[in-house]
């Protein structure tokens, strides 16, 4: 069994972990770090009889994940305080939403930036409030700012220098140039309020967003974590007879039916996710290519299958914007990069 398949097998069935040998453990832990799943693995294996060295590594990972959870919630609270006077809905997304809502998907999850969703007509006010509260632009380049504001689904990223944390302010969940067009107004309207006034997407919309991020907005790098999110979210509602219909309705509303179906079809064989009643659609021959891309790491954590990775990298650009716009964007970035290199050479 390949190192990556070994990792997903242990995540899906923790009882298989005590039987692993030293070499297998090295592969599992290395790949788990590379895929940002080490905290999730530590949570899943907590309390099992493991080798002392492995237990120590996983204990550290669990402690680190808990620190990340607290830090993520604090950053969300700082954003809430900065934006509360605006009176606009602020929807937490991705990992921060999972931990804020107390979901299984948040247990041990690695959390990076704070991602929030706000109404598009509130962007100017939200931007001004965050800048006034101490956040600063990460990208000073005027072209980058123009690109984000004209074509992307979010403001240019902001960071808070004192806490060294980044915030991505979304007004929808996919670039404006992408082919699927999610209904951002519905995402906000269907979101669920938390006690502190912040909001999280509805359960179905969480899965739809994870599928969109995985298959409609990237090259699948690190995609095993996104697929693990989907597995956890599906299992959270496995006993709800109405959930499959709600998920199908959400996928349809946001024009993401094939993406959600593929996410479910891949999660089933990789993580043994229960699929009863869910809108998985018909199996496609390309599903195998997606699975191979998701599992493309060796025992050192290095990505393998370079030709397949390149194909998905090209695909990620192709699906994000029309060909002419993509060509113009890449040419602009190339020219600006060349000018920057020339200026640097002259300075030296």
C-alpha cells in the first residue's frame, strides 16, 4: 500500500493503526504533515496503544492543533469586534467555521487564514473598518489590487502585523471569472447564526463550498484535507433523512452539481464515507485521475506524478478564467516579473 493510501486508511479506520510497523509509521506521519492532516490524525488516534515515539509526535500535533483552534477563534472575534458596528452579516468559512460551530470537521484541523463572507455591497465598509482596526494590505502591487477587485471572489488579502494573521474577505466563493456561479446572496441568507453574532454556512453549503474549493478553484494540491472535511461533514449528518435532499438542492442552487457529486464519489473509496441517499451522480472515467492526483505523494512527503500535477495545474488556470483573459493576465504577470528582475539586477 502506498504511503498516502496508508494514511487515509488509518484516518478512516483508526483501529488499524496499532498494527503498523516503524517504516509504515514514518510514511504515515510524513505524509500527514505534508497534507496538513497531522492534527486530524492525532485526534483520530488519541487513546490508542501506539509506539511511544509516535504517541509523542501525535501529542505535540494535538497540542499544536488546539493552539491553532484557539488562535483561529480569537482572530474571528477580532474581526467581529472590528465589523460589529456595520450591522452586516459576517459568515465564517472553512476551518474557522468548523471549530466555531463545534463540528467534527474542526477536530485537529489545520487552520491558516481567517476566511469570511460578507455581502458584496458591504465590501467598501468592511474594508475600511478592517484597515481602521489595524489590518494592512499584503500585496502592495497596484496590478494585484486591480486583479482582485475586478476578477476575484475576495478582496486582496489583509494581515494584522501584531498578530501576524491574515484575513481573506470574500463576497462569493469562486472567482467571478469561473464558470460556475454560486449564489452568494443565498449562501448568506441560509447561514446559521452563532451565539456571538457571527455566522457559519448551512450544513449543506459547507459541503458545497468544500467541493467548490477542491474541484472548481485549484489544482488539487493538498486536496486530501478538503476531502477529509467533506467526509467529516457528511458523517455529521449521516442520520438526518432530510440532509441528502438539502445537499442536492444546495449543489443545484450554486451551480455545483458535478463538483459535489465528484467530491462524494471520491470520498467514498478514499475515506469510506457513507453515501446512502447522497447525490453522487454516475461514476466518470476521470474520477481515477482525480484520485491519483489526490494521492500523489511518496513516503518522504514529496509530490509524485509530475505530468499529472502539471495537467491539473493547467486545468486550474483554465477553469478560473476565459482563455483570452488568462493569456492577458499571465502575460502581464510575466512582464512585471521581468521588469522586477531587471530593476533588481541594475540595483545590484
